[in-house]
C-alpha cells in the first residue's frame, strides 16, 4: 500500500512539475504586423439578378445624378459662393413737349429735377389758382368723414382749400386750367446702371461694358420704353391718367470674369389706375393767405439694379459631391425594401441578403457556467500528495474508478522505471 502511495505521489508531483514548467514559459513575443494594424473593414456586396429591382435601383441613381448636375450645380449654382450686389442707377431725361403754343423742356416736365433712381415726367396738368381756406367739399377726402363733417356725393364737406382740387374732380374742378402735353413720345430717357459685389470681388459691372455688348437703354425714347413694357402701352393711353412703370435690371454675374450683362424687365405697376402728384405755391393776396394748386399726371418711372454675384468654391464642390454620394444610398435602400418586403421572391432574397447568427443574448451567463464546470473538473482531477484514502486514492482527489494513478498524467511519469 505504501509503495503504491509513493508511486502515486511521484506521479502527481511529476505532473505538477510539468504543468509548472509549461506555465512558467514566457508568452511568445508578438511581432509588429503593419498589414494587420492598417487593416480596414469593407462591406460585402450581394448582386441581385432581378430586372424590376434593377430598374428601380438604376432609375433612382439616374434621378440623383440628374438632380446634382442639372439642378444643384447647373441651375442653383450650389458649388459657388453667392452674394447679393449693391446696385447703382443714374437716370437722365432730355427732350421737349408742346401745349397751347408753348414749349416745355425737362425743367418744366420732370419733378424733381434730379432723382437718380427714377423720374417723373408730366403729361397733363390741372391748375386751380388763388385757393383760400374755407369750408367746401374736399375732393381729396372721400367718405367716411371725421366728426362734424358732412358726406356729400362720396366726399367730405369740411374745412379745406377752396375751391377744392383733388382726385375726385381733376377733370371738372371749378376754375381749373387743364394743359395736356404732346410730343413726349420722342423725348429721350437715359438709363445707366451698374452693380458691385464687394464680399466676393472688387469689380464694378456696368451695363454695355462687356465685349461686344451695348446699353440699349442709354438713349431710349419714351415710346420705345412703353412698347417694351408688360403689358405694352402707348403714349396716347397714358397722357390723361399717367402710369407707374418699373424698369428692373437683374444681374447674375460670375465675379471671376469681367463680362456680365443684366436682363431687363419693364412692367406697369399701377394696375391701370394711373399716377398723379399734387403741388402748391403759397402767396398772399390783400393780407389773406392763398395758394395755387397744381395737379400733375404723368409717367412715374422707377429704376432699380439688383442681382447675385457668384464665385466657384472648392469647398462647396466637395460638399455637393458628398451630398450626391449620400443620396445614392437611397437607391439601394428603396431597392432593398422592395426586395425584402414586397417582391414575390422575398424569402429567397432574404436568405441571400441576411445571415442570421446564433442567439448570444445569454452569452455572459453561459460563460460563467463554463468557468464553474471547469473549476469542478479541476477539483476532481487534482490531489494534494499526502497518503491514500480508504479507496486507495489520494485524499481530496478522485481516480474516477481507474484505480491508483487513474488521473492520468504525462507518459514520461507513468512509464518511468522504479
């Protein structure tokens, strides 16, 4: 018995020594592998052979490309910096009109004499002289009236300059002198416009200064100007009532070049109501204050210059390319949705597209169980080497029914000669 115990102890000790020698070995030194350190991950691509899904995919790709090239880059210019400009306008008027054997030049016809952003050109005047303060029907004051005033034929009878002159009786004012100007269609209007974009360039663009371009509004007659308006007009139509006309110069310039010409829009803005303004000259008659009222009908021309300056930006080009690539993802998203949800072969496509893994949701608990089982196995297969128990094995150990030395061990220890 003691001999067997001694042999078992020797076997166990040899096994433990072998294990200690194995555990004491230093781990192999890991070599620095640049291929492994610089490795990257890429997506796996599944090529789906289905004409209908392919049509959906490539149709969306085509729409995205057309949107980026035609709309974003071509029409909207999203690859360029854009800035509103500061416009400049100079308006001049030359010519003469005639009425009652008299000649009227620009000093008589234009009010005010200097106005850079437009001009008023008188076509008809109505003059009421020596108005005095009193109570009469005020044709500049339509009903309803203030407290104490009386409404008469749609206008208020109140304290006013009498006889009254206003929009309500311009054609039949008491004691009025009416003068209608003729020959204005041949007078000249000179419009000079320009624009600058100080935020993205320091060049000042002027109408007609580009290579091969001219300024068609440098010497344009009133007749030609009215014919180009929307809707077209004739001088005979606006002499009696006047008109409000807008002349807009719109610029769309690339500041990297020096050639840029505006597009021009001429439009009537008064909806057929006409345009008039009223002036008065005050004086004293016999110690009583009086005035001469003048109501003038004419062409009120408003000129403005505005626009957008553009300059190509590398940063914005990169942004547009990135947005295009991001939008291309919608093609695959739409095709995948149709393939996995609607297509009549969706189950077959699902197997090609999706790889399902095992359920690892309880992996942590399972790892703890494996560790506990490993510890119990080590306890069954280990011994402390101090004598035998009643079954002939080492105390604290188990031979698993194999008798002495049943734990196994290294072949060198088992076969070692005594």
